[in-house]
C-alpha cells in the first residue's frame, strides 16, 4: 500500500500519516517527489488501515500495491535512484563503465589494466579478490592480499573500485577496501549476506541469479533496502537456459522491464552473459541501446594466460574499440559516457 500526499502537504500532515502507520505496527517509507510525497506502507496491511489513512489531512489517495516487492518498486519510489560513488553517478544521464580483470593476479597485472581501461574511458575499476569457482581446483583469488592490491591501484589511478563479497563474515573486511560491494549471481539469494550488506552504507551491485525471475531478483534487492541501504545497483548477467553455445543467455529485455518496474539503476555484464570475448561488444552495445545505465566488462592484459575467465575477457585493444563504439550508441539514446575522475582518492 502507498499513500500519496497532496502537493504542498505540510510536514505535520506527513508526520501524522507516518505515525498512524507506525501505531499499526507497520513501517513507513517516505519518498519525496517533485510534486508529491509518497509514503510506502511496509508489512501486512489490513483493509481498515486504508480507510483510516484516507481520512487524514493532506492525503490525496491510498493505493494498494499487489507486487510482493515494495521498496524496489517504482510505485513506492517514482523517482529514479542515482547511486553516487567517489564522483561517479550511476543511474543518471551518464553511462558508467566498470572494467578490469575477473581475478586480481598481481599488482603489475591490475595496474596495467587499470591504466589502460581508464585511458579508454572506464570510470570504475573491477577486480576479483575472492572468486567463486565451479571447481574447487581452479584459482579462487588472492583473498585479503587481492583487496590490498585493489585498494592501492584504485588510489594510484584515482578510480573507485568494486569487488565481490562472498560471505557475511567478510562484509566488514571488503567494505574497508572497496567503494562498491558486488553480490555475485550464486549469492543473489544468500539472504544472510544480503542483510549484512544492507547494514552498511556503501553501494551494492546485485547480480541476477543464474535461474532467477525478475521478481525474485527484485525481492533480493528488497532485502538490502529493507536494512536501510538504498544504494543498490542491479546487474543483468545472463540466465541459464537450454542453450549451450554461450555461457548464459543474456536477457536484454530485463533492462527495460526493470526500468519500468523499479527505480533502481541497472547495468549489464556481457562478459559473464556470453562467455565469449567476441560476443562481449555486441551485447554491450545492445544493452546500452536497451537503456542500461552502465556496463561491467572483463579486461585482461593477456586473456590467453588469465587465471580466470580468459575466454570472455577483452584485451586492451578490444576494450578501446568497444568504448569508441559505445559513444555512438550513447548519443543515439541522448546520453553520454561518464568521464574518469581526475581527483585523488583519499
């Protein structure tokens, strides 16, 4: 249920509505719009409450919400959410590109990649320190050492950094080193982990699960928002279907669907979606054409020798070419590419 206040409603009128909601044992979530203030009612709502709220001064209408997700819904929050991190705005008119290696192998490897992707126009540096792998015998990341390398390179190149956090007990550790915490596809429904990242204030990038519906994906984001962290970025990274030629099937349609259903920004990860380097650029361009707010791209100095996901990684030349092509698609959408920050990270 959402309560739409009349334009120009006083703070006293809004406070009376929230008090009535809270007195009923429910939670009120206030969203300030350009003309209206919208108050979301969270919890099990009884029909009598609607009648009670409609009688309060300043209330224009009370609208039932049938969707199981509330805080992620555009009905609750009509205005687009823009997630800001170290001078980069994700969800606005600028398209943000996050790029770097799947796994951090050494400081030299990460620094070379960071310098190359920033020169080409990337604004956020990605790099995996903890890597979930299908086989326990594959390279699983450098762990805490990788976090230290990522933070040091991010500071040197003046780029905000993103990496995956895999376990609830690692959230505080990872948050000390990075600007954005990533929840991988395998952990999309790790609800304890979602609760933990919801308790911090740093941005969280939530990837779609391997076989998750859009509703399940939005409900996973709901866990994070429900803990008080509103800085959530969604990431389409392909879903598992009957097709075996590609690593996954990239669901481009999810991008406009999310834009209609939710206020949260959405980016795309064509590297994991396709699993093949030569498909990364076409799917990246398609995602931006469909309305994505950014991209997550795997880039490696020498993909043939990469310790993780080499077949889906672009080399430096391939990434530069992609960035030049993205500019044209962005312009066609009346958008522009975000530019790398020149300021020094603290």
